[in-house]
């Protein structure tokens, strides 16, 4: 009976949800998501078959991932539910805390290697005055460590879909982990923001990821779309591949409005310290200086 009610709600809902414009800004139906989720008992259920939703494929370091195909309006159900369920990993997270040049989800220039069109599987949150990372939802916490991601945490959340996809949140490059493995509550403090892993020596920030996973199939979700109902294209994704990452950078800088560049002086300091001294880099630095002056 409950299922029939949910199904009819979904059908009814499917008729009026939609994508407002090309930038994929959605009107979330949080009240409907709330009603569906409130029927929880031990676990929270997302009554949907993920496998029926349209996705796109991308690859990174020989691994294949899926992304939601935002033309499929049914994703709005998943996004609405998550928008209702999830806390932010850092207090008072705002859209502006994620830098449009290098911090957003999707293709970007890697801030350390300067590799162009590196697929960024999460968002980078820089917030100087806030360094405590919190669990975005209850779940089971696992502690991880590797050369790329540094010290990091994965939490598997009890958000089950009809076809057994699970939700995972991931918190990378932590300075310190302050919670033991095992059960964790929503909002509990789990770690401190740092720069461990490949980002060693880089600006401390939290790399935050949300994925739906079933065995080896991973669907990457854009946290900005979940939390703020919107996502604009990365600045980098507007630019076609170029032979030189620096040439590409220059073009990006030229096309970037001054208001979007609040993180650039910090990148510059980092690159300068790392001794990137080739002449193209010097040109880049000069161009950036001209723009931010
Ligand atoms: Zn990142």
C-alpha cells in the first residue's frame, strides 16, 4: 500500500519537475522527498531504481565512472532527497566557497600539476576560519590513507535504493582524523581540514565527494548541485583542449572576470614556491598579475 502511494506520488511529481535552463538549476521538491523519507524505519529509503536513470560515462586514470545525465528529469528526485537529507561537511558552506577556476566538480586544470582537463570528482572547499569536518549523514565510517588523497574518510550511508545502490561521502586531504571507525552520527565531528596526499604543501582545503555506488559501478554526484540547486559550467570546461596547459590557462585568465579570481593570488604563491620557472609560466604569472591588479 505504502509503495502504491509512493509510486503515485512519483508519477504525479514526474509531471511537473524540470530543468529550468541550460545551467541545470532545479526546483527541488523537498516536501515530497520529506514525505517519502519520513516513512523510514531502521533505514532511510530512496524508492527509486538508479539503473533506470540516464547517465554518461567518463574516465580518469583508467577507471570509468558514471555521471547523472541532467537531461533526465528523474534525477531531480534523487537530488531533492539528498538536498533534504544531507548536512554540509563544513559549517556555513556557501556556493562561493568553491572556486570556479579549480575547485568545482567536472573538468578543470589541476591546481598542483597544472594538467588541463583533469576531471575533478568532487568539490574543493576553502574556508580559512573553519577547519572542522562533519559527517553529512549518519553511517559507517572507514579511515583511509594513500599517496593521492592523503588521510581520508569514507562514510557509507544507510540510504538504500530499490536496486541497492548506496550513498558514500568522502572527505580527502585531512590533517587529522578525530573519529574512530564504525558508526557515526549526522553532524558529528570527524576530522580537521588539511593538505595531505598529492596536495601536500598546497592550500589546506577539504575535497568533498558524493557518490552512489553499487559494487564497482560509481556514479559521481556534483555536491554543488545537491546543496545549492545549481551548477554552472567550470570555467575550464568552456575552453577546448590546447597543446599547452599554460596557453590554456592564459586563455582562461583572459576570459575570467575579476570577481571570480579571489583564489588566484594563493595559487600564484603556491606555484611560485614550487619553482615553476619556465618562460610560459612566467608569461602566465605576468598575465594574471595584470588582471588582478
Ligand atoms: Zn579536490
